[in-house]
C-alpha cells in the first residue's frame, strides 16, 4: 500500500469525510534542499514526501483552524516521522466555503 493510500485510509476512518483529496505534490519540490543525516541533501522530486490534504468533515464543525490542523497532524504523526517532509492541510466543515 502506498503512503498516499495509507494517509487516505487513516483520514477516512477517523474523520468520515464528505470530501477528501490527498494529493502527492512531491514532484513539485525537485531541487528542494533539506537537512538529512547532518548534511544538506537535494530532493529529486520522487517518492512520497510532500502532500496536500483537502478534507471536509463534520468532525471539524465548531473547531478552530488550529484545532483542525492539530487533529490531522496528530493522526498523521507516524507518517511525518517516517519521511513525509511537508503536509499542507486544508480542512473544512460541511457548508463552509473552500477555495477548491
């Protein structure tokens, strides 16, 4: 199972979203520099390291933007420790306007 599929499954199980998009944006970050093992490394844009999560769930109703982000980050903490370098989160409750 791909990391993207694992993320989708966890978000679906926990938040029962009305709408969910997990977008692998790793290819957009080729040439991105980061520190790995104490030295600078250049990311080649392959793999599963950068994701955008767009999620609409009733679980976010009445929650602040910070609380929503914390909930998603907490759920995906294992994936972040296993190599997800960036996670853009766009959470919304049903009926809220989204830019996507």
